[in-house]
C-alpha cells in the first residue's frame, strides 16, 4: 500500500510540473524568455511564486522541464519496441516520443519558437544537451539489455550501441535545427526521417 501511495504522489507531482511547463512554455513563446517572469508563470497556473519554486529551482529549469518530461520517457519507449525490430528503426521510434510532443494538437504554435529559444540561449542549450546526454546513456544501457535478452550480447568494449545511440541523438539535434530553420512550418517527423536516412543503419545488427 505504501508503494502505491508514493506512486500516486509522484504521478500527481509530475502532472503539476507538466501544467507549469505548459503554461510557462506558452508565455515564453509569446513574450520571450527574458521578458517572462516566474510571477507571470505562477499567475498563469493560479499558484504563488513560492509554490512554483517547489517544483522548479530556476526559470531555466522550467523551460527544460518541458523537454525533460518527454526525454525521460525514451528509455521506456525503447523497452517497449519489438525484440526483433532493427535497432535503427527502434531508435527512430523512440525519438517519436519527442516528435509527438512537438506535433501534438495545441502545441504547434509554440513548439518551434521554444526550440529556437533553447538553441539560442546558451544556458538553456547547455542544460538541454546535458539532459539529452543522460538520456542517451540510458538508451545505450537499454540497447545492451535488448541485445543480451536476444542472446547476442554486445562485448563490454564494443562501441556499437553507443555509436548507434549517439548517431540517433545527433540526428535528433540536426532535425531540430532544420525544423527551427523552417519556422516550424515543415514536419518535425519528416526532418527527423531525412536526418536519420542520411546517416543510415550501417553498423547495426538486425537482431541485437
């Protein structure tokens, strides 16, 4: 019972964090990062500034929380892929977690401006890339577990899983730059398909 209560509490906390990040993201897209205050964000969600800071330590963290909530789901998305699916295909589907968020109804009008804001603000970009790196490490672990479960484990010194994950995440960043350049008018999924298609799964094993 205690475990269930903790789980529900964490679920509730995540829901509040998402509510704050959604409201903040809309304000950032409309007014810009510097012009938006934590008081503005608190008012948008009906909270006090102090309450907002219970969920996010800084304004930068609120922006990155929008991405963090999404990329945290990527390792689970990898575990959910079919065991016999080609690795490169599985990685492409894992990145759909972020695509779905960016192209979700009601998000399109601010998704591209917020991406641009993150990539043009050094502190935000540094935090975002750090988050991607942490997620990439988790995906590498997932690729190794996937290979071991299939009876064809990677050797400890085999660079293949890390190389594939790094290439996929590099394609993600390249697609984001492309999508930003289009002003968000093109398809984020299409940009990602083109980026991953340009690299190709040359080093993957079809059944890891």
